[in-house]
């Protein structure tokens, strides 16, 4: 592992999720380098997944990315910080 810190954006994570060109590089960075995934990126991936797919897929992707983010940071989960579902109206 190098001393570099990688900040992954929404595009990088969607590339990985959708197995597009460059997905191997994103996976390699996640496995070997110190990474940061901002919470707003998780929100964007959830929103895009919800719009393009459905709530179940959006929830699955968010759960997967939360595990990736936590394992990359090697911190215990913080459930209050990581809501798995968006609030329902009324």
C-alpha cells in the first residue's frame, strides 16, 4: 500500500457497480490503497440507482458500498450515520 489517499467519486463507484471500462482499476484501488468515499457520493449512487433501477437495487448498492467504505477505513459501523433507506413521506 502506498502513502497516497484516493477520493472516489460517484462516477468511479458506478463504473465499478456496472462493470464498465475502468472497473478493474477502481477495484484495485479499493483493495490496495487508502480510500475515502464521501457520504454525498453514497447519496448520489443511491439516488441514481433509485431513478434508473428501483428501491431494492438502490438499497442493495448502498449496503454494499457502506461495507466497502467501512472496510476501506477499518472502522466499526455507525448505524445512525448510515441510513439504509430514505425516509418515507407521511
